[in-house]
C-alpha cells in the first residue's frame, strides 16, 4: 500500500494535488540517483592533455631520488614539474644554487625522448625546485631552452 493509497482510503479523499503518485516518485528517485552518481564521477580529461603528464611522470620516477616528492601539471603551455626534496636536503641545495640548477637540468628529457613529440613547438617542460612550499623563478629550468642551448 502506497502513502497516497493510505491517505485516500483513510480519509476518503479522492485526489490530493500535492501528493506525488507512484510514477512521479520513481522519476524523482531516478533523478536523485543519477545526480548522485554523476556528481561523484571524476572529470574526464582530454587524452592529449594527460598523456604528456603521465609520460613525464613515468620518465622522472626513475631519475628522481626516492625521498623527493614530485608534482606534474599543465600551466598554460608549460608542463611544470615541481620537486620537493626532504627539508634539510632542500635547504642545503637552496644555498648551493649551481648544484641545484645542475640537478634540475639533469632531470630534463633528452632530445630524442618521445615526450617532445607529444608537445607542440610552443609548449615547454619546466623543472621547478620547491623548498618549504616556496620557489623562485630564477631556479626554474626550461628544458626546451636547454635543448636549444645544446644544439
């Protein structure tokens, strides 16, 4: 027995305008279920946007020391790779800028790496060290510029 049948039988009411019928309740339930399912679903990114991120991440995992944290993301036309060494190591490297820049340059993909074929000519890969959540523009290394300098 539905709620509407109960009220209709109990009180002798022929029809209650504000009371939903069984059919409309099913639609409301379907709508709520669909909204819940789709709101929890992750956003689907374009494959061409995520492929270079995954490729660079896979390539860098073998080069980066195991105790460093790494975060790779798109920033406009730049694939930005941020590195967070343990605090004491990061602090020591920060005060040895040549050593830090050399480490960042060594992380850049080589000219023959397939990731360069995934990027447009105006796109770049930038290595960025981070210490205590802070970075400076001067410590960033442009891998495309490094490639052009080595030619």
